[in-house]
C-alpha cells in the first residue's frame, strides 16, 4: 500500500455527494491526545527512544479490530510529496510531517479513523466524517480509545485527567472541530463578529490554510480551546449547538443576499466562474477562493451541471501535493499554477458547467 | 506591579481576557510583551502568550539553590520554559508550582471532568500496600485502580506485543494487588 493509492479518491472529510447536510458544515473531526505512563514525551525523548515507543505502540494500535487491516507508514518511509498529500487529506498534522524515524501514522482504509504515533504526544487518535455529527464521532473514538487503553497504560491523573506534552491539552485531551463553509457571511462582512462571539465562549475559529481569520476558500474550523474542567459530552453538545447556529446564520445570509443584493451575489459567482474558465495561472489560495464562490453558486442553483461531489474532488486534486503526484513529478511553483489552471478549465468544461442566470 | 514574566521591570502592559465568564489577567513589561508578540487584535493570544514567555519565577529553584528538574525525565525548568512542552507525565508533579497558574489561565476549570480510563489508573504506578488494620472498626478501603482481572488482561496484551518490561511491571502490580485484596474482607463478609 502506498500513498498513491489514496489520491484517486476523495478524502474521508470530503466524501463525494455526502448530501445537503454537508453544504455548510462540511466535516467534523475529533482528536484525542493520549500518552504512555512511563515514557518521555516524543519531543523530549529523542529519536531512538521514539523508535522504541513506536515499536511498542504500533502493534497494539494495529491489533484493534477498529482499524480493520490497518495501513500505516513511518514518516521516514515517505517523501515530501507523500507527506503533503497526507496533510491535505487531514490524516497527519504538519508537526508529524516534519518528523522522521520513530513517528508514524496508522489508518483504516476508509481514512475516517487514524492514529498519529509520536506526534506532540505518543498517541493522537482521530476520527472524521462529512457533516457535523460530533456525538456519533465521539461514540466511535470513545470505544476505540477504551479498547486501546486496555492494551497500553495511559498517563492519567484523577485531578488533571489525561496528561499531555502541552498543558493546553491536559484534561480530556479532546479537540473537537467542525469545518464550516461561510461564503455568504464573509461576503456580508459578518464573520468577524461571529468569531469574537465564539471566542468569548471558549471556542476558537481558524481559517483553513490561512493565518488567524484569513481563510482559504472561506473555510473555517471551529474547535474547543479548553480541555480541562468540562466533560466530553457537555463540550460536544455545546459545539454541536454552535455549529447549528452558524449554519442558520450562513443560510440567513444567503437568503438576504438573494433578496436584497441579487446583483452582488450574481456578480460574485459570475466573476469567479469567468476567472476559473479563463485563467491560465492559478495559485491554490486564489483557486480555492474562486471554487468557494462557485460552490455557493451551485448550492444556490446559480450554476448548472456540476455536483457538489465533483467540486469536492476537483478541490482536492488541485492542492499542491495531490497536484504534483498526479503530474508524476516535482513541479516548480509556476508550473504548478499553470497545471492547476488547466485542470480547473478542463474539469469545468467536461462538466458542462455554466451560469444559470 | 512587577512584570509577571521577568519579575524585574515594572508592568506597563495589562491584558485581561474574559472567557466563559472568568476573568484572566496578566501584567507584563513592554519588552516581555513584545517578545511574546502580544497582539491586541487577537482575543485568544493570552494562553499562547503565557506559553511563549513562560511563567512566574517562583519555585524556580530547590531549597539548595539548584534548578528544579523532573526526576522522571530530567527535564529542567528552563527546558520547559524554552519549549513550553513537558518532558513526561511526571513533569506535572515536578513543575506543579509553575503549571498551576498556567493551567488555571488556559482552561475552564482546574480539575478534570470527564472520561477516566476504565482499564488502568493512575499516577502512582506501584499500588500502595494498605496496612493491616489495627482495629476491626477501621475497614481498609480498596485502593482506587484496576481490578486484578483488568490487570491480567493488560498483562496478556503486553505479552502478545512482546513488551516484557511492561509485563514484569504488571506482574508485580497484580501480586501486590492480590496480596492487598486477600487482607481486605469482601463486602458483606462478617469480620
Ligand atoms: Zn518583563
Ligand atoms: Zn518529566
């Protein structure tokens, strides 16, 4: 099994045609940080010790039926493009990508369940799916975690909970996040106040791929900031309610746009379509921003002949790692941007996409 | 007021963050604030900032003047300040004086609420031996921790993955626990 086998299909967070429920709340993820009781944390342990810890943890992780014939790679087996692809598929973090011997990722073949070994913590268990069903994800990862805890002695204290390398994760060690697509709120300049409001209740909002609230393709990740002093279930209920509210906000913004600013909306979608059809150089940021506008157009029936699933596939295939692997070579940035523009033009033409106004 | 990071210069930058109805404050001198890249636009910078510039200097040294370090992994306090990552689980005990204010400022509460690993507890790895009760009125309590069955399960698992080090530890733990349990009358059994 190689990373190449992954790239021909959409990632677990982007399953094709996952339905209208995933239009705004695109995907959800839960990560649990866990550590061995009597071993130095990965950053402090040094490479040889990490190798020893990996050799101990990996068979335990892979023995669990949850992973159903697990796939896995030690980071040292992977070239830079492989690592980029795994990052783009949300299977590893950039921190894990920067490591080598002694760090690994193990995943179920459908990619929805995965484990990073020796990232910042000895274990980072992850489950992800399209949509925003965090409670379902919690049940799954909770069972997986419980099974693993019977094989591996966890570092845990009754006062501080699961002990982690960074004190910001101590307690539940749980980071739940939902990726939301908010083009209309962005267009109406209403993202800032929403972000501020969420910060006040202990939730972080980060743009995907961008710094701070700069978001690539109007995608934002809403996640909990705190892990100590609130139980998993309470937190997940709260986050689910917030995402529900955000979805309503975005829908309202879309309705307001259509009603009060129809020209602005058409201009936004139409311009994006025009550039995507005619551009010969596109960097990822610009491409994702324009595809976000196109997605809005599709979801509001302003663009014909291309399904959301097809768009998801296109979005993923133009990310730098995926793009280079499909081109079968390392490409300098300028060539990548040309190839990306060409792929976008051809896919849109093939799909017969055209504005419906 | 002195700067909470360097403890030397007067604090001129005062940051307040209200999160979940809890007010958190930090007072810094200008240079420490700058070093931490204080960004007044970013409401979430406080915890990150605390991590970056480190924590108050109290408890830096042991009584004999040596720098405090973790007996489990030999991380020194200065190492933690540099990387803002702990070295091992035991560091939480070794640097508790430094960590308490940091953890309080970062989180909603100061005590864990939520899941407890069902199989194995807890910080002390070797089970404490419960002394034989001197008077029958004092019924000793069973120490909180895994049952012998759970430990046997873990032991079997450790052997499967050929982790003999862990297996040896577990074997000791089981022996101890069984000894303790043998001395504790079962529930409902008359003394
Ligand atoms: Zn200072
Ligand atoms: Zn330590």
